[in-house]
C-alpha cells in the first residue's frame, strides 16, 4: 500500500545536524554509540534504553514510524566501519553517503546483518562498500529476508529505479586488468576514489549474501561510471551468494569485474540496463537464475551483456563463467538500447546449460555474438573452439529473430548462429516454451525433462535437475522472500506460512490478512485454505483441456478476488472445482475494491468459467468436439457427449462485481457454464452486480437449485446451443435503483438453425423475476424466448414496477415461420401454474399471427395480476396460485406449496446473500 503526503527529509542534512556524524572514519564502540528510546515519539527526549550502532535520527524515526504505523528507530550510518558491527531488527538503518566496511586491506571488519533488517538510502550518493579483507554477513531467511531499498519505499512513497546507490563488494580475486607484476588495486566504477579490488586469490571470501533483496538502486556518476544493484569487484568463490534479488535498478542488476564468485537462486527483475554483466576475466558459476525484464516494457537492455577485455579480447585469464538453469524473459522496450537476450562480445567465453531465452513479440534478438570490422573476432573464435558452448538450451523468441549473426565490416556473416546453435547437444529452437505468467513452465512444457545432469557432467557445484530454465513446474524457490513473489516488502511484510503450496504470498490486500496469489495453470490438486485472501493473476486455469486434470478445492469462508477484467478463473474439461461453502461461511468471488472496502461496481474483475464434456448442438456431427467459449483466451474449449459429466461443486458461493467485455458479443459472464454436465452440483449460488449476463449456459445439462441473480446489467439468465438442464428456486431481482438491466431470461437455441438438435429445452420451477424500469439501449424486461428455444417452466412469477418493459415476449420472424412460436404451439415451450404482473405484460411476435396473451391465459391457464404488490412482498411470494407438484414430474425437484422462488416461511436467501436488503 502506497502512502503519500508525508514530509521529506534529506539524510545528508539529517546527518550534518547530528553531532559527530559529519563523515570520515568512525569506530563504532560503546562510547560513541547513542542509546535508543523504546518509543521514539518525543523529539526532546534523548535515547535512553538500548545501545545501537550509528547515530540516532529523531526526525527519520518519527517519519518512518508515521508511515508504518508503529514505532521505528532509525539509525544513520556513515563513514568507515572499522570494528565488527551488527545491524539488528531493533532499528532501520539509513546510509548517509558512501559507507565503507573497513579500509582497503586495513582496519578490516565484518558487518553482520540480521534476518528481517532494513537498510535504506535517500539518493545516488548513498551506498554500501565492503572493502578487500572485510566481510558482510547478511544471512536472511525465507520468511525474513534482508532488504536494501530506498527511503521512498520505506515511507510508502512512489518508488523508481535509481533512488539510492547500491551495494559494492570488493575482493582479492583475479582480474585480467591486474598488472603482470606487483600488487593489484583496480578502481571500481561508480565509487569514490580509493575503492579498489583485485589480487591473486580466486577463493577469497567477502562473506555471505543469502535471502537478500536489493531494490530501487543504481546511479550513474558519469557515462560508463555507474553503480549497479550489486557490483562484484574480483570477489572470490569463498563468498556465499544464494537467494539474491535485485529489482528495479537503473543500471545493471549484477556486474562482475573478474573474480570467481558463485551464485545460486538469483532473481533479477525490472532492470533498466543489463540484468547480468561481466568482464575482465570473470570465471564464476551460477545456477537457477531468473531474469525478467519489466512486463510493462519500460527500460531494459540485455539479459546478459558479457565481455572479456575491450582492448585485448584474447587477454588471460579469459572471462569464462559456467551457467546452468537460466531463464531470461525479455520485454518490448525499444529505445536507445532495445530489450534483448544475450550479447557475447570482447572475447568472452561462456558455458551455458539447461537455459531458456524468450520474450514478447517485439523483443530484440535472443542471442548475438560480436563480429569485427576486419573479420577477426575473438568472440567468434571462442564459439568455434568451444570456449563458448551451449547445450540443452532453448531459444524461444517469438519475433522471428532468435539470432543476430556476427558480421565483418562489409556485413558478411562470420558465423551462422542458428546452425552453430542447433549443432550442439540438446539445443532447441521453439517459440513456445509454455511458461506460465510467473515464469514457471506449465504442465506439458517442453522444458520439463529436457535438461542434463550438470552436477555429474560438468561440475559438482551444480544441483542435479532434469528441467530447463530457472524453475520447474512445482517448486517456486522465489516464493515468500523475493519482491513480487510474496516477500521483499517493507511497508507490508508478506506472511508466507498461511499460503498453500501452489500459491504465492503477496502483500496483504487489507494490510494484515495473509494474501496469496494464484496464477497460471493449476495441474495438481490445490486447496485454498480458510483464513487467507486469494488474488487471481490473469487467466487462471484448473487443468489442461481433458489433460493434467486437477481439483481446486476452496474452503468455506474463503474470498477469491480479481484486480482487473483480465483476472478470471477457468475450470477446464476433465478438471473440477470443489467450492463447498456454508450458510454462515459462504465462499466469495469478488473484486479487490470490495475486499479493500472501496466502491464496488460491475466489471471490476472477470468471472468464473466452467467447461465440461456435455453436449452442445454446435458440436460437429462426427469427431471430437472442442468449442471455444466466449470471453476467454484461445484454447478454452467445451463440449462432448457426456450428459452426466461432473465439473465439481458450487455450494454457498457468491460471485460479485464481475463481468468484462473483451469485445462486442465476446464477454465474461458472472458464471459461464460451457457444456457442463448434470453430475455437477450447483446449489445456493448468487451472482451479484455483473456487467454482462449473470449465468449463461452454452449447451450442457447442468442442474441448479437456490440461485440468486441480483443487479445484473445484461440478462440475468441466458441459455443457448441445446441447454437441457434443470433449475428450481431461482430468484432474479434487477437493480433497485433502476440502473442497467436487460432481461430476466434471454433464451435461445441456435441463431442460424433454430430447429437444430439437441434443442434448448430446460425445465425450471419456482422462478421469481422482479424487473426494474431501466430505459437504455436495452430495457429492463422479463422473459424473451427466441431462436427456436424450448422450455418447461412451472410455478413462476414475473413482475416489476410501473414502467418496466414487457414481462413476456416470443420472437417472431419476417417470413412468418417462427420456430419459437411453433415450440409454443406444440408444447416444446410451455409455462404452467404461473402469474404475470407488469404494466406491459406481453409483446407478440412480429410477422407471426400469434397472441402471447391468449396463449398464456387460455392455452396454458396462467394468470395475470394487476401489479407487483399483488404477487410479491419484497422477494416473498404472496400470490396464492396453486403450485404444480414438480417432484411428481422429475425427482430432481422439491414439492412446494407456493409459486415463485421464496416464501416468508422458508427464506433460503437469508444469511449468505448480498443486495437483497
């Protein structure tokens, strides 16, 4: 949650105003430590209770406390730390300028940072440097990662890249920039003079970074002299780097100047320049590296930009890292530097295994190797002699530009990259790696099982896996600690423990309740447990189409919400939803605005879609049936031959504030039933305030009892294409404020062939439709039967206020041959034991000699009342018409003593519905 309107303060000004904090070396000890108050709320009260490193800032403490809603102590760090120091969670830690841990190979110290600690900077001049021979021991946990970020992030203001400097580790490892003889001391870029690195020890240790998140950093001192998210200057392999994220950095995410530091489980997201950059003889190893450029297609360059040496490309030791299980997902950024995959140049080597490079349609090339004006490219030589090697790797760019060949000064190709790539073991060119929205491979992805065992074939540093890319389809190692994946938050720490496996913990939507994100395709049984909120991210599918089937179980009381019209839930053919709520704890599908207590409206999220294997008269006469459902992305299909197919259970379920129009006549309903069979249980279900239809049935035989449809902006009930289900106890109530509405029932068979079979012919009992007086492109009306539909309806009430549109209409035909009228004449369309009470009760079919009123009253024996108050009191039936015992017609139905949906002595809507006040 972003907060605004808070006063700002310069950390530099704050530090100057505090005695003893002006800069230079500081030895943090008891005498120089300022004791802190337990509750820093009185600016005149000096710290008294606890010893902490650095200098206490009353103004920052007040500002951060106000932003976070709890008492926070802020300590300012500056100068050089020359004694072992621990940053605990007893305070937030503000960097003032360049903060060094130790001098170069002198006054060495270890900076220990405890799990959950927060360190922040205010501008590009605030950064942390770990000098040669000193160490950082930043070991967070999955539940309590260590966060380095900007002050804006801490106080809830808008964040952006470059709001503070970054982190720099300087080691004694080898760089090919070091002199052949004598000591090596190379100035690192982006940092004040004297920050040097290099040596002869590639096993040197600069400490530990584990479960660490670095956000909103990066700063350009001058062109080609900038701060990265994390700069590794000749850092050795004795350093531990695991579970590390750099997010939203204005320069490179991580850059390696020589050295041999190894990394595992790295996340690089929304980096403005290169996500990974190396040069000067870097020879480390990496596994499980996830790179995703900003999905909004803002600034980005290369996933990897790799060099050896610009002036002497063949210089030794040569840059030659080994990387396995890398995922790069590019974006469409098109600027001075386009978004691209991997660019290898200036004589670098690379051994790459089990990796996938992909991106959106307008991304630049996936792989480029540098050429040379004179044709003598050291990088091309490396590709030819195996110094550059790629195996079990997928090039999956969708723009038709997987490769950019190296060329000479005349534009002649020096190496046909596609031929070179495909000649190596296990490599694949495939524009569909089948990654889900969160970057994990979905079930059936060619990445699964396509990897080699690099632990045994390459180096024991690596873990044995058989998949390609940073992630498999079941274990998301980013979950719970990385920003964007349920962690890395300062203002609203995300709880992890409450989120079931298969979901991702994100910031609590209401500031306190554990909130879990559900995304992509669910191919294993998943239970959404009570006590949490669940956010849909995009189109969430349960199962593949009749493959990798799964059951989504939702416990009583759970709320699932969407944030935009693109967020919706689809139950594929062969899979099931088991949403079994109770009267006291109904299950809710709704919008984020509703969850956060904001203003609700129709169309704030998508809706719920169930797809089954039951018949539709749109299915072909022979062969398999797979009909695309409206409003959903391509591949969401339904239809078959199994009238008893089972898509699961919806019981005590409310679907609210949904509906979304993709395009005219292609929209999401509250609940879409596509070819759903009678084995599915639908009881005590409400759709409220939906922008399109409340429920729509495309064929199928699904049965429903106790259905409430309120404030629907289009048709409350819509069926077509051979729907033959059964329904009882159906209450339709259009918006009480007379806002958008159309028909209580709009019923079709087939528009092009109205007599098509199987013909739509559901059986409905105990229906109440209460209309409104909406006058727009479509008026509020009762029932409209058209396009050859049939129906068997018993015990119905159709009514509404004075000024409502017609209660009952049957479609005519210009030719005078209306299939729907024929159905009324031969009993395929029949209504019995029912009452109409509208100011305009009937609308006759045009072009056909047929009186709907005569059919209603004389043929069928139904009644007409003079007004709404004669038939219902609120939603309760007061009309005394004798009800047909529908149980005698079909055992699915209940015997009732009243017509209409609800009686005062059996108010089955009470306690779980909304909008009936």
